């Protein structure tokens, strides 16, 4: 067995968010020297009293030339009581880096994750990632939507638009931003009219905003936008009535002029 290779793989499991639960199984399988093997693990993620479960299947393959093994990908399935509603995706690993186990859960839950990536030419770039559940590629993976820096989503600027108490503390602010970048749904405190209100928020790069949820995890629609939509018909109606009145008055004026002209009244 290649001891250095084993330690590298164990580090990879740790960095990718799988911890050390698989270390014993990993060592045992490598001792058997198969051409390839799989390890499985179930992750549990709690949110507001509800526990979501994700099944992970990790793929390991032996080199054709040496005794080294590689951890190049894993398959994640977000469980659901209705199997038809389950979502699954294969995530690729490069030198112990990539989408972590928690980030995979967040992506499969529909949230967005911010990552430093590398293009085909080896140049680094940063982007927000989100799975497109309406479209799959040839490998039956959901297509990944990317929102690059040029797209114009500035998380800090967006956060500053909301009365979030945690933003007044630099340490809490950094913690909040890092959590949102990992795709987490993060609890915060909103200050409204001198009162504190518990909320949950998540990044929404597609619409350059945040998704808001109240203490009962019910989605909160942006109040101003909702109010404008409701008031629009009233404003339009009011505007039309004013226009109609102006036209009628103008018509009456013309009618009166015509009547006076018919009577021979002039200069």
C-alpha cells in the first residue's frame, strides 16, 4: 500500500466535507487492491426542526501505471419520501478540491454557491453556481448555471439594502457572507421600527437579491415590489379617469366655442 497516497486521500475526504468516517473502509479497500471501488455515506442536514438526508457514493480508481488511487468524483442524491422527487448530481473532484458535501446539498436544494474555479486554459475565475432543474446534459446531470463577476451580483452591496443587525458587527458580517457564499440558508435579525424580527436569508445571484424567509420558514416576498403590483391597477384606473375628465372638459370647451360661433359671437 502507498502510505502517502492513503494520507492524501484521507485529507481529500476531510477537505471535501466527508470527515473521517470513511477512513477505515478506505484503507481496507485499498489493501484489497481492486481496479476501482465505491464508498457510501449518508449525510444529515438539519433546518428548522426538519432533517434533510443526502446519500453520497464516492468513486475511487487505481492508476494504470502505479499503485496510487484517485478520488475523482462523487454522486449525491437528496432524498425525498417520494422517490420521483429525489434530485441527484455527480460532482467532480480535482486534487482534493471541488464542490463540498454541504455545498452539494445546498445546490440540490436549489440554492446558489460561490466558488473559485479554473477554466480550460487554467485561468482562475470566480462565479456563483446554481443547478438548472429544467435541463440535463448527456450524462443525466443537471446543467449548471454560472453567474460570473461581470454579471454584477455584489453580495455585500445587496446585504446593505436590508436592515440586518449582524452587519453592524464586522466579525458577524464576515461570518454571514461566507455562509451565504457556501449556499447556506442563514439566520439573521431584521431591525424594523425598533423591533427585532428573526429571519432566514439566502443568496439569489440570478435576480441580484436575497431570498427571505420568516421565523416559520415561509417565504417573504419583497414588500415594495408586491405593493407596487397591487397598486398599479388603481393608479392606472385613476389616471384613465383623469384623462377622460380632461378630454370631456376639452370637448365641452370646443362644443361651447362652436355654439358661440354659430350664434355670431366673435371679436
